[in-house]
């Protein structure tokens, strides 16, 4: 019987595609094969001129999705049965596995530096040509506010777009349907053997799931014919949660700009010169995005950023907001400066800022006596600016946590760093293709 933590080799065995179904096969040492399946619904016949691009995208998906399994044992050797990778591909994977698993390593007391080394030295591939992909965009929907802001920005410029998501969340499906866009729901079926490895004592923890979904959508773009994949990752996704033993640990690393650049460049050179991968919201802070979302009232009864809705296992909240997790805390705090108080309480069903038992959660958001939570939340300085704005407004001043902020925390902060306005200005750094850039003007 295999002991996952004692394994010596993680092996990428093979990947296949047939009739809309991808199979990705992995193994530890000489153990049983771990077979993941990804289902692309109503898959069209792949045009012959896209066959090479599809094969390269499929190989990358195999290599990136392996992170879900590699972390079960983190063995010292990585083996790719197809042979060594070209250096550019190995660079992407070494960075993804090291930084995308940094939180996992931190929580498990591991150091992955010097351990993750994809086999390299394979022949460099000729640069990918343009495929003449149709000018339309895949927009991933996550059920929360950010992707809905991106959808409405593309709709505002008359862009041809499809709402896409991976998995079977009814909440995400309801949000996708509310957008009015065509929909594409891809199913990912993890290898059953992974759950057995967990039972046998595998390492466990956070993986860079956005990277896996990005690789799935790169395959989908070539298969169905899309020239762009536009995520809704904000600029604060690039900011680390903490530093551990000289390594930046960022819960959102695969949502950050560094990974966006790595994958976007790789797709241009290895898959199709006209396939763009970007985040439409990269120039914006979380507060700028929540300000934009505050105008999208048709989504108020549908969206949810509460992560307890999206867990694979365990109980889910009875309604769309548990009111206890960091995502609930942050979205409540970030929306509060831009919505009327009755409207915000109507969305959440309660006033999280008038509940003294929630003080530790809001302290962590503000990086007061704690580091930022390991969640997809904004920067500590953003949370402090939002709380300061509320502390100046009579309708919020008497709520328990706002009162506490004014009396206990405010005097310890630099008053020159608490203004809301600077957070509402966009940066210039992004990879949004020319065709979609007019959408940026609709967000600010």
C-alpha cells in the first residue's frame, strides 16, 4: 500500500482527447494510475489547422492540472514520460508549482525550493502562428462580483462573449444565466484515487486552481474557437499574504499579474499568436471594482463571494452568505462605502459590522494584530480605507466594530494613508488586448 509522503517520483503518464473528453493520467512511483477527466460539452470537430495548437494546449493542461496530485506526496523527482520540456515551458511550470503551492508549503511546514524541477532541455518549438481565431471572448464566471463587472464591461462595448465556468455549482450557473450571455459549462472530474491518497495520509492544502481553470480554458478556446480569455482578477491579487522564510506567500498567486504574464506569453509563443489571456480588471483595486458592482443591481439577489458555497466537501451556508468567513467580511466592508446601508443589509441579511464577535475577522482584513487572511480579499490598506470612510459617516458610526475602529485602532494609523479616492484610480499595467480595451473605460 502506497504511503504518499514517502514517494520518490511523480510521473506525468499520458494525456488523450476523444469526443469532448480529455483524460489526464498521473502516477506516483510505480503505483496505480490517477486518471482525471475533463468534459467539454457539445464539442465541435477540431479543424485540422488547429490540431498542433490543440495538442500543445492539451499538454500544458496535463502539466498544470498535475499540481492537484503532485502536492499529495511532493516527491523529489518529477518525470514527464513524453520527454524533457523546452525551457520556456519548464520555466512556467517551475514557477507555478513553487509559488502556487507556497501557501500549501507554509501551512505544512515544507520548503519546496530546490525540490520542484521539471525536466528541461527539450528542443525549442517553432513560434506559434496566428490561427485566425474568431473574435470572441471566454469570460470565466465565479459567482462573485468581479466576473460580473467584467461581463457587463464587455457587454457595454458590444463584445461577443460567452460565460464559462468549470464544475457544477448551481450558484455560478444562476449567475451565468443572469448575464444573458451564451453559456459554456465544463466539468472537471478529479481522479478518484486522489481521495484514496488523502485517506492514506497525503499532504493536503491550497492549490492554484485558477491556473488549472486557465489551462482548461486555453484548450476550450482552441477547440471552440475564441481569440481571448478574459478573467476578472484585480491588481491586489498580486500582493502577497505574508513572507515566510524569505519566500513571498500569496494565496492568489495564480490570479496575480506574474502568472498572467507567464501564461499569456507562453500561449502566444506555443499555442496561437492570436490567443490572448488577460484579466480585464487588472488595472483596478477591489474597492474600484466594488464601486462598479454597486451599480449592477440586477445581480444583487444572485451573486455570492462566500467561499463556503464552493467547497468540494462539507456543509454549505443555508443562504448565499455565511457571514462568518473572510470573503463575507471583505465584500461587506468593500461594498459599504458605495451602497446605501439598507440595501447592503438586504443583500447580507444582517449587519456584520455591528457584531462584536466578528472583530478578529475584520482586524485580519485590516492587518491589525494579524496578517491578511489566506483568501481572495483585497489589501490591508484597502480595508483600512473602507473602514475609515465608514467611520466618518453617521449611519455607520454607532455600529460596534466601527465604534471600536474609531476608539482603538484609528489613532495607531497614518491618517495620510486612509483616503478612499486613490484606490479608485486605475493603474496602466495590464495585458488587455486592443479589441477589448474600450471596455476598461466603462468600469472606472
